[in-house]
C-alpha cells in the first residue's frame, strides 16, 4: 500500500475527479480530500492510497505537474505524519492555588 500526497488542488476538485485521474494508472483503494475542521471547506490537498507500489510510482511520475482545474498538481509519496509530543496544550496551572494569606 502506498500513500500519495496530492497538493495544489483547486477548491472545486472532488474525490471522484481525483479517483478517476489516478485509476488510469491502477487500482485506487481510497481518496481523502482534506477539509477545514470548522468550515468544512476544502483545504486544497488530499491523499490517495494505491495498493500496488509500481502503479503508484508510475501515477506519481505521470501526474506530478499535470494541470487539473487550472492548477498544476504537486504529487509525491506522502511522508509519515510527524510524532507529536504528549501533553497537548490545554490550561497549565502555575501553582499558587488559594490567595488566602495566613
């Protein structure tokens, strides 16, 4: 299974558009267009999963730079998501607690 990054997509591109473009090179397992969490609007990039590595490599070579919707696509093998540190950002107390003075 190879995960492919597809960037510089027009905001009007659909999963069906991307799937049909990649299916010309082999079987597509999944297409995921990334959207904004709050607005649901497309963010201009997505990912395609192809099961055959050779077909995926050929699709990357052929589709990188190809125009779709008036934009030149950026297509390459997706890099793994970077590890995030634990602890997540929320509220941090700096101690202190009560302001009562004894």
